[in-house]
C-alpha cells in the first residue's frame, strides 16, 4: 500500500535523503534551507551523523570527508552560503568523490530573507558539476536518491537547488522505502585525487571536462526532463524548475497548442532542446532569475542554423529578478505572441495596514542598541551584520550590512581609511562563530581602534533557533562544550573585553563608555537569552504596566520601539500591552517612574 503524507517541502527533502541512504549530514542554518537538518535531527531512530557546523565551508568539508570514505553525505545551506563554501567546492569538483555527495543549496528569488537573489545554477556551470532543479516538493523528494546514484556513478559532487517556494511550500507526498543497509566506510588513500597539488589538479581538470557529455546524456534521459511535441504547433515553451509548473498550468488553462519542454537538470538536455527547436518558429523560455537555459538555447539554435525566434529575459518578456508565477507567464505570453490575455495581477483587493518587521517585544538587542546610541551618539558609524539584529536599523544603529561576519572587517576598513568618528559595530553570537572570529583577529592584529559589540542571545535566532558553539548542546540536544565568547576574544588579543546584561541600561552604558575610551579593539558582549527561546526554556518575568496618574505623555518609552508599548492619544498616556515579556527596560527609560511591575 502506498503511503502518503502532507509535508513541508523541506520535510519532503529530508525524507528523500533518508530514502537515499544518507549517512552524514552537515550544514549551516540559512532560510529557506534550515528545516532540512532540523527535521532529520528530531528523528529518534537516527542511524546517521548530523550536525550544525560553524559555517558552510566547514560543513562542506565535513561532507567531503565522509564522501571520501564511500558513504553518502549531504551539506545544506542557502544560496549565499555557497559563496562561503565555494573554496572547497570548486576544487572538490576536480578531486571528485567516492560516496554520493549532494550540496543542497536553497535559492531565494525575491529576497524573502536574503541580501541578494543569486542563481546557484551559475555555480554549477562554474564548477562543471550537475545541478538538479526540482519543480515540486514531490519531485524534490524523488530526485534525491537519484542524485546520490548519479553522484556515485560519475564520482562527482552534485548541486540540488530548491527555491523558497519548494522548501516552504506544502504538498501531499508519496513516500518511498528507507533502505536498511548502509555503506561501510573505508578511506582509500588516492593521493593523485585527494591531494590537489598542481600536478594532480591539471589531469583532474581534463577528467571533469571529459565526462561532461556522458553526464549530459544520462541526465537527458532522466525523468526530470520531459518533452511534449504538439503536432503542428509553431509555438514552443521551455520551463525550468518550479517555473515549469506555472507555465504548464497557464497553458492548460488557456488551452493553447504549444510544444512544451520541462527542464529539471543541468547541464541542459541539448538533444531535447534541439528536437523542440526543429518543430517550432518561436520558443518562450520561462525560468527564474538568470537566463541560464536561455543562453544555452540561443547558442544551440545558432550552432544548428535554426531560424527560430528565442524569447525570454532578453527583450524583457520574462523578468530577470524576483519570483515568477502564473500571472507572470501569462504576461510573457501576451508580450511574446501578441495574445489577447488579461493577466491576473495576483493582488488581493484589500488594504492591509503596513507591518514593517521589528525586533520582538523585550528583545535584548533593542536594549543594547539603545545604550549604544546613547553613548556613541548620532555622529558615530554603526556597521552591522546578518541576523535578526539587522532590524536594529530602526534604532539608527545599523548602517552597513554586507555578508556574514563583515561588520568587524568593514569597521576596520573605515578606521584604517582615516575615519575620525567613533565606530561601533554589531554582530550576533552565531555570526561571530561563523566568520566574525577571523574579522576580530584581523582587527586586533592590525590595531583597529573600534568597538565590537557581540549580541549574544544564546541561540541562532533568525533562522529558527538552532544551537551554536556558545550554547552547550548540539542539534540533537546532546551536551557539548560551551565556548566562552569572552575568553575567545581575549585569546585573540582583544585588550578590552567585558560582558554585560543589556537589560541593565546603566551597566551597559558604562561598558560602552569604557569601550569608546579604550585605544584599540574593544569588545562588549551583550548577553541575554532570546525572548522566544527563553520562554521555551521556562524563563518567566513579571510584565510591566503604566501608571496613568504618573505618565506625562512624553512618549520616550514609545520611541524605544518595543511592540508592547503603545500610546493612547485620547488619554495622552502610554499603554503596555499583553505582548510585554517583562524585560523592564522601559521602566529604566521612564523619567517619571510611571512604569512598574504588575503586582501579583
């Protein structure tokens, strides 16, 4: 009897890894990929190693070590994580693997939770490795066992590229069997492959080029690419990944007679593309982000001497940015073929109140930023980093955000460029462990006169509360070493290191004053558990209330920006709502002693 289960896309991907016999899983949290490891770590019947690594490069190397013993491994990350892991990955393409190795790299068209929209298919082209581009959660699950087999057949790592709509969409998933037998690890000492000296790298480059055609031929015959030729149809459509689903749906709704090619693997299936091009006058290519398929189609058409019109991102028929959908395809059809189509805008005729993202009620980062701004002032420069604390932009203390770990390096660059204003940068605890440590070491070594604020909320909060080396437990909840940020910073040579409770404004502001006056690289560690994970751990605080008799309506507490504080315009009085987490910072801000704990 076939088993089916309603699943989140990432849960389906996790299931596909199990059905593929994965034995080692490593990754770094990054939306939209995080739930894959979270799901696998929560299983009680684990017969595999699983870890959150300190960054994507390390995670990649853990997976590589496992694959070189002959077992199946996977590394997970979001698209920008591959930038961090590219150093080992590009050379791994030359060295190859023994056991199957899949790099799951989740792309985020429309930047739902990312700083760019880069297309991982470009990395696949760059590294000369195959890429699997699922169109549905079911296909994503089914692709993974195939991807492991493909990786092992050609002894090459492969990229698996879900997008946000695949990872975070939900679908009814048909389940397969989870194999009982696993590979027995054995590391074979192949020095000509595992040691990438120039004399070994050169022939390995020749090797990877020599297998491109064989890989392309095999992928073309896989179930992830399919061609439907409509007799007599002069219009063709090529859809890639999830965009192929939107295109297919629209064609069916309109009842248009068009030949259709679905592409789910890279290198692209050239024979199928040429077969389509030979039967149509015009082809419309529908793919998200970069014109990866489009470029290949244009080249193939030119080489084959085919007089076919290729339409896509060139000419503005399909957008090169953001997510696509059915309405985007309808608009592309209208432009490309001058069809009488009224595209659905997809907009709901409803005015919603603006809800800009903000730090949670009682978030310690808000208190840290408040004290930081009090001490350093409006004229200071505030580089920041990637994390939920980036929302501190509303506090006026986030003035740069480039990539993980960059805040300290940018602060150093500002100082060494001759900037005379005070510089106070901020970085989260997990981000500091990720790539901030190198930046701090560099700042200390090169004598940057800056203040580094480590926002230690005891968890990797932004991506779903995953553990990091500073919390004392692993992804499976096992106790492990709890790395001291303070001792780590001291060991790297920081001359001023202090730990404060950001809820204590006086203590925190005194620490910032001392850091500002210190000549050299100073570190202030603002340590307070994330309010969400703190509540889950059983931390309870007494909420606060405003005494309307004492409140003068100055709005200083409202300007603090906590979602739990509102202002009653009718009574000219601040009000604290049920969102209050009991941090007590607003009571310290109030000059009129109008805010107090609720009496039990």
